[in-house]
């Protein structure tokens, strides 16, 4: 669980919302009290590589989420690895520092 | 006040969050598949054009013919495989569902490229090599359209005398 952590964005899949080098704050706390909602940017664990990645929630089906990058022509997301179980969501992006 | 909070937040431990596509990051180009297609066609032509001086050529000439045909065949084999690899990577890694919706025959096109490339390896057939190149050009045009540019065919300047698909903005 992440109380509050600072992350630097690496890569282009969330352009234009997040640029490489942007700093953001991520926390697990919001999802203790409510479920993830559409259009929220989440930090998740890639089901395959286990890397922590940032994506936007595009669809929700029970405890499964369909996530996608804001730059779809340059994003590795649910179109490739499919729906993601809720347990793979680490936290919600709550603030962009830069 | 906001500035103070921001400064406080920068004291938090720093991590990396990946927003990557895949590796290599968005760098795809059907250029190499086209070059390989031209090479397969050129090698097929060279094999067919290599003739003996008569019905029973001397040993030295036979050695030279075997040598040349071996080289042409080796390069034809290699480039047919390069072509298949390049097309597979773009098809598997670059193209996504929304592209398939727009170009529903893409899977069929890739399948036919794979089959033609194998046939071009197995046989010495100009028609197959030409058809293979034509399909790769069609694939290249679809790729470029998904990039929002207009594909055009220009003379390749290769000995095949056929075109390369490039784009104009």
C-alpha cells in the first residue's frame, strides 16, 4: 500500500496529460474508501512485466478494469494485455507536481 | 502556500512510473520489408537469368554457375525471412484493434504475405516474387495511412524497376 509517494513519469504513453519527466503524487488511500472510477489515472502493476505503469481507466466491469494510455498510438495497455484485475491497481494519481 | 506544499512533497522518496509503449518505443517502419521484397524479386530474376553457354558446359563454368546460384539462393532465403520478420513485428506490435476495424482485411493480407514469402523461398517463380512485393507495398500503404500521412509510390531506383511506397505530408 502507498500512503503517498512521488513518481517521475518515464515514457510517452500518457502524453499529453503526462510528459516524460513530470512528477506526480500517487496514493492508495482514495481506493480504501471508494472504488476506482472512469477516467482516473492509476498506477498499476503490469500483469506481465510487474513494472509499475500509469494508465487511464477506460472501462470498468466489476473488479476488472480496462486501462489505456492517453497516447494510444504509443501505449502498451489493455489492448495488449487485456483487462486488469482490481488487485493490480496500486494507487490513484492525486496530484501533478510539475 | 501551494509552493510550500510542492517543496514538502519533493522530500518524499522518488520512484519511476512507466508510461512506455514497448521496446523499441514506437519505432516501426515497413521500409525494411519493402527492401527485402525487392531483394527476393531481384534474386529470383538473377537465378532465372543465369544461363550456361551450352548443353554440357566445362567444369570451370559449372563451378561458377553453382557458385552464383548458391549465393543468389542464400540471399533470397535470407531476405524472404527478413521480410516475414519485419511484417510480423509491425503486425503484432504496432497494429491495434482500432486499425483492424478500419482495415478489416489486414489479418488476411499478413497471412498472404507469410504464405507468399514461404513460396518465394521454395520456388524460383517471378509471379510469386512480384505478388509478394505488391502485398508488402499494400501493407506499407495501410501502415502509413494509420500514421496520418498519404502514401505514394515512387520509383525505387533498384534493378527490379518497381516502386517503393513512401509518403507525402
